[in-house]
C-alpha cells in the first residue's frame, strides 16, 4: 500500500476571512442578482413565486468551482440550499432557481392567514462559492488513468481527498455516506489493484449524487446576503375587475328616461359577475360623497345637468369627505355587507384613493393650508394643460405633510376595518414620493396584508421610484404597446430583472384609456388584448364593459365616449354572450390559476415567428429539483414537474395569418430534435410540437393559441 502524500488533498484550500466590504475571499463572487439599487432596496417576490439567483463565481487557474444558493426566512432558518449550475463557463456564470415558501390562496380575512403572514417579510439569499476539489481531481484522474501517466500519484491524491471528504462536517454526511467515502479512499489507495477499477470506485452515479448534494467545499466564500421582500399572496399574481357600484343595478325609466342609480345592495351583481369570470380582486372607484360646486356634466362638460351625478373623483360634500360613504350608495354598514359578500365569493375589495378634494370637502374649511392658493387668495383647481379639473382642488404638501400623512393613515385604517385589503392610488406621481413611502410603511406596519396599486402613467423613473417606495403593483404602458416589436420589447421588460422592483399590471382599457387598436378592431381586438394582458403579466385587470365591446372613443381623445366617470351606465348584460368575451376572460383566468408558470415575473422568453403580425412567447419554470430530491424546501410542490405555457397571437384582426414559430425544446430539458405533446387550452385537443412549427390564426374564429406542454 502506498502511503498518501501530504498534499493539498489532505488539507484543502483554505478560506480567506473577509473583514470589510469589497474585500475578496478565496473564491471571487461578482455581479450577484437579484439586486435592486446595488442592494439599497430588497428585491420583491411573491410567496412561492419562482425566481432566479445568479453570480459570476470563480477561482484562479485551472481549478474548478462549485456554488450553492442558500435561502433563509425572516427568522434566519435555512429553508432551501441548492447547488447552482454553471450556465456559461466562459463567463463563470452560475444560476439557480428558488421559491420563498409555497404559493398560497389564503385570503387576509381567513383564519389560516396568520400562518401565511408569518412567512412574509425579509428573507435573504446567500451565494457560496468554493473550490470543487473533487471535480478538479476527477478531470485530471480520468486523463492520467486513460493514458497511464503518473497513475499512482493521482489516485493517492484522490484517496487523501476522499478521506478528508468523509470527515467534513460542512458536507452534512450521515454514517452510511461517510462509510461509502472511506471505502472509496481505501480502494484508491490500493496500488495493487487495477487503476481503472480504482478510479471507477470514485467515478460513478453514487459518488456524483454525494458530490451534488453533500459536496466537499474548499476555500468556502459567502457573498453578502441578497435581500428579498417576500410579499403575501396576490401581491403580484392578481386578476383585477373594476366596476362602478352606482351603475350596477341601475335602471332607466322607459317613459322619462331618468336613471335610478345602483347602490351597494344592487352592486353585488358586479361581485357575482367578477367571481363567475374567475377574477379575484374587485376594484371600486371612489365611493365618497361627490361635491356640487363646479360639478362636471356628461363627457366632462363644464356645466352639469340637474340629473348628472358628477365625477366620483370630485370628492367631498356637506355629507363628508374621504371617511364617508356616498349616501346615494348606502352607508358604512351597507359597504361592510358588500365586502362580506365579496369575501364569501373569495374576492378581495380594492378601493380607489384619490388624494384630492372638491371645493365642498370638509378639509377646505378645516385645513385651508393643505391647498395651494393663487396670488388673489383663491384656491387653485387642478390642471394638466390642456385639461382642467374645475371640480377638484389638489393637495399642497409643502406646508403640513406630516398632518396630511396622519389623516391619510387614519382614513385608510377606517376602510381597512370595513373590509378593504387593497388601495388603488389615483395619480400618485403628482404627490411627493416620500409621502407615499411614509404612508405605506405606516399602514403596512399595522396591516402587513394591505397592498397598493399605483395609477401612474408617467415617466419611467417616477414609476420606478413609486415601486421602491412600497407600491406593490403599477399601471403601465401596456395599452400603447400593440405591434410585434413593441410587445416583444415590453414583455421582456415587464418580465425581466426590472420586475424585482416594479410589478407591471396589464389593463387593456380603463375609464381613462381606450386605444385606437381597440376602437378599430371590435371584438377580435378585445380578444387579442385580453390574451396578451392575461398571459403577458402575472397581474392583469379588466374594466367592466369590456365584455360588451364598449369601444366608442371620445372625439379626438383615447378615452371612452360617454365616460362612466361622469354618468351612470345602464348596461344590457344579457347581450354579453353575443361577443364571447366573458367566456374568454373566464378561460384565461382558469388557465392562469392552473399553471404556476403564469405566476412568475421572471420566466418569459420571446419566440421567433416568421410573420410580422404574429407574436409568440413562452413561460417556463423548470422542475423544482432536476434529480428528484427537493431537499429542505417548502416551495417546490407547486412546480415539482416544471411547467410550460406557449402563447401565439395574431395581432392583425383583419385577416388570417400563417406563421412559423420556433420553440427550443432545450427549455424543457429535451433534445432539440425531440417532438413533444401540447394541449390547446382554448380549443381543446392535443397536437405535436417540435423546434419548428406552423400555426394559422383566423381572427374571425380565434386570434390566439395558448398551449401547455404535457408532462
């Protein structure tokens, strides 16, 4: 028997202590992601949402490098530790997919939500690099044994390495695994045995399994922890449905033409419709008393008629302000009953919070310093030239912002107590970002379940700052991205690294937005935009009336004609079946709920198509653990087998289009020449796909395919 030499295989590469930021360890770790603002803010993910961590990890010379990603929950407990994969050796780029906890459908008002809430908050991911002594040794040993070069020395080095591996506490080996490694060490040290047989004892699937899950990690170096903000269910994976309570159940007298508006009692019809179509959040415009001074008439007319209800955004009257229910809708007890009905259907209630006042709002009298005054002493109404809002006074934050913050927090607390779990903030970009940061922190400190949607169609930097300030989701530019190139760029932006900061919510229309595309393309255009919104972002929303293809524009504006902001709509919901849009919305929400790939902002890839009017993309999440071992992990069940959704859309609503669609089966871990089966989620049936496929889409019948890959 040869006596093992005293070599590095016996002692291992040492770690270097890191005593200050920016100091390198024994292993170099660069460009770790996700990182928002160089770590100044935590990256946000939803509970159970798949996300990718990456870094460039290397050691000098020929030595091979390994890496691990370790996920810890708010208590510091390790929830998962996984081997990272080197996806680009030339760039030393390692990646791993993780999920913080399990996805959940728990609602804030349900008893079990407390258990979910304990999982929310500040998680961390630490990336660890090390010299992979086994892989380095094995690469050399295979060559030397094959050519019979210095075999005894290389195998003796391996014997020392395996002996040290068996004693490594860091490897977390059980007794049987230790015994296996000790036996390999003895076989390698037996210089009387055949060299190939000695090597085979150290080069087989059993050892590879131990190498993957219990590696010997020399020169171990840890990155600074990557901070995560893990948010509650529906923080990013949300289907919104907006309606005006005063239009629900409204009726028109056939003789006089006068309209009797709906109330919270009749508005349960909107809740029932939203639930039937598969939505999970109902969003209401302001439900507060509406002012009479300078009240707007139909289509934003300067003078209101005697029966015009006014805009709900002109908030405040003698009846009260932001803390009062509009008496025409009911009272606070009626609103609480409305919320209870919503909760019984599994729906959350989101309330529009517009921080502005009509001239009749109590604040005008009680806090005149909260408003900006003109030189003549009068209060300035809101303007966005050429638009003017004579019925609205904007708030001035330069005199008493702390007082306005306290009042805002008081009002939000009131509505939370009544059943609201989300706030949609009107035009937050016209208020100081710090104001919202203070308010959101204060509200969520007391009510961590409360979420905020920013209605900020403004410059990218402001939208990003609002997201960093705490807004959970954001309206965005999706309505104006209609061509193949525009969509390709925007889908990747929305579903890329930017989403660790900003969660874009795709709305085809709002009361303020009706694009030319929807105006010109009727029901087919509505189907196209619904598919793109529902499948293009984990969070999407519909403004009611979409089911009825309401697409008349105000002259010269990308806005609804006969805008519901200024009048009560009496809709003929019985005609919805004529268009089939409601059925499509229901199917889209069913597909989204059934497929974990639809939950993530970080799994979208654009697919090549030959036709300039056909856009295609895929959402794919890999299996929770490729070799079947989930390890200490509570988030892999939702996608244990992986999940793939392929979307192909004809953007031309005037005629059929036939296109080649290229899909790389390697995304699924399959050979590129392998065929696989996909299910047609919208039409039913199954077809065979491969790398290159041909699709034909007729807008008169179906403008889109949604395929899911069979396991």
